[in-house]
C-alpha cells in the first residue's frame, strides 16, 4: 500500500538537515524539535532491521538529552512510523516510517491563540492525505479532531468500532489517521484464512505459507481495519478476539499451530454499516470495542466542497426519512461528492438525473421527489435520449 507522506518540515524549523542519519546531530538538543525528529527517524531508517534502545539512539546521533529523543520516538510510534517495544523501551522503524523519510507526522491541533488542544476554540487542522491521493477533512470528536483522537485511542489500546451508513467517511477517516494501515474488506464469504494466511502455489511447483494481514499487523505493530465487520460470519470473526484481549496472541492451525504475539503499536479498528442487508452486530463483537462511534455525513463540509445548497437540503430531508423508516436509502457524502464530479463534466441537469439514477429502485421515487422539490426542477433518472 502506498503511504501518504506527512507534511515536510519547513526550512525555518529545520535549518541544518542531517546529511546522514548516523552523523552526530550538532545542536540536536537546541529545542528545534523538527530537526531532532528527522535526525532520529533517519537514524532508525539507516538501521531498519534493528530494534534500538533510546540510549543507543541518543549516543549515535550525538543528542545531549535522551528524554527529548524518547519524546521524538514516542511521536513516531503514535504516528505508526515506529514500533515501540517496552521493558526496556526499544524502537524499530516501520515501513510507513521508511516511506515518510524522516518527515514529521501531522501536528497536534492548536488553538487560535497558539496553545495546545486542551482548551479554547481550536483552529481547523489541514486536510490529511489518504493513500489514494484524496484529502480527508478532519471533524470534531470530543475535545479534539477525529484523526488525532483515533491516534490517541491507539496509543491507549482502546479499540474503536465506527458505524453509520455507507459513504459517510468511516474508511476515509481511518486511512487518514493511520498511514501504516492494513485492511480486510468483510463479506459473507470472508474466511479465517483471509486474516491468518494460507498456502499459495509457487513457481516450479509446491506451496508456501503466506501470512495474512492480521499476522502482519501483529508482528509489525500496525493497524488493522476490519471493514464491514458485521458482514463476516461470527465464527470467522472469533479469530480476532485473542489478539484483542489481554493475551495479544493468535494461533495458526494451518501452519503447524504457529503462535503469533502482538508487538506494541498493533491496533484493531472496525467499520459497521447497520442498514446493510446481512449485517449482524453480535454481542461478542460489540463487547470487544470500547468505543462505538457513530459516523454521519458532514453537511457543512459537503457545501464547502461545492455541493449546491438545494441538493444538500434534499439529502438532509432524505436522511431524516431514512431514520424514520419512510425510505430505504439516502445519499451520503460519497454520493454528493460524486454529484459534484458529474456536474463538472456533464452539467447540472445530468448530475441531478444521475443522483436519482444511482438510488436503489425502491427509493428512486423518494429521491427524485426530494430533489425536484428543493431544486424546482422535474427530475428523472439519467438515461440516453434519441439520436
């Protein structure tokens, strides 16, 4: 998976870039945290196959303070750029850290007065790039912003289950929060091998065992997203439970009962679409997630991204009808952003007709009625006309 790079440190904050990760960092303890972070990260990248102690790193880069180095290392681990081993504290760079090439992770939100996120009105953080190149616009959650709060839950090992209609941005939020993400897309056909791995044929004959995303995430201290988790049969999902509780282990029966132990940084987050046919949230699954976060469409964001106000108003009405059981479908942010793309290519009339056309057949009349009412334009589903 291609990992998006966090913003590069500005020259003002990094006046003397290290020419080599192993070169002593003159002035590394001068309070320029961006420079120290980069020096630490590049040193880990130069020793990617090693698990290094804080003191070893401090001496290697010539930093006068192991405490400052430790803080930089913890910031790397929180961003998924390093794996944190404890007793004693040791760190190893992850693939996401290598891809980031020493750049700082997104900064914590700041208040307008320049303080930390602990109080006062917070300025909106910059959009966060996703692996596909699109931008995610953080939303408020608790005392901060969703991306930062998800990262904080990871550091505290508090599993989160995100639920809401398809298209509201659940997967986008997780991708923005965790550059080191691995994903299992759940369906009714998902099997245990999709998590643990299986034997695959190799050129020349024979088979080799290829470990699955759950095992990789556990060993590398990465995040695993189980998308559409409630579509997966409960007996299959049970493979996650020993990895999520105090044991932190899984056993692979197909590979000689191999036991895998999770390292620091490993984290599981799941997505759930309650209204999707076949979705079943069992008590066993729900109880494994301490935080259940309802994700809805941000209508203000939709307007900011160019969706016309009448179309947003129609979508809000349709979502109210959906909640009341009066219709079976309503457009979310994904469909509204698709509307903008179609409008820019084919024009407003075609975009309105297309939005009606993508609705399920048993909700299409409701959608066309709402769009017609708010736009003042008779609408039918998009179709080819005569020659």
